[in-house]
């Protein structure tokens, strides 16, 4: 007979947040308990909160201009592109002249998507 090692944890959350989270997790094929366990396992594996927490977070609120948000987005894209190049991964780009998406490889070659 297998011994259960589970314990009950009770937390308080905003009702709307809980409902939105349950909806999201349902679409991902899991319930709140499974999602919370995924979070805890990831935190333990990384020995850290598995996302950035800061005064100027990715969720912009009052006090941030459109330029602040645009600048943060552009910086994130530049960082991600540089990291992909460093790792040797192709980067998705868009050819506005030909109106077609393509992958740009680190050797400079392009592979157009869908023909």
C-alpha cells in the first residue's frame, strides 16, 4: 500500500484572479493544485522564483508611458534575438518588401516560411 505524502496548503487569492487562473490552467489541461505544484517544483529546481520580480515588472500599470512599454518590449526582443544567435538558433524575421516571414540562421542564410 502506497503512503500518501501530500499535505494541504491553504492560500488566499483575489476571487477574480482565482477564476482567471483556473480558466487558464484548465485550457492547459491542469487544475490549480497541479499548476501550483509545477510552480513549486520549478522554484525548487532553480532555487529561485522562476520569473523576474522587480519594481518595473513586465506587467505595466499606471505611471508607464507608451514609450516605456515600447522600449521595454524592444529591449526584450533584442535580448532574445542576441541569445538565440549566441546559442546558434535561427531567428524569425519578416521581409516587408516581399511580405513574407523567414528564419535567419547564424550564417546569414534565410529560409522563407511557407514557400
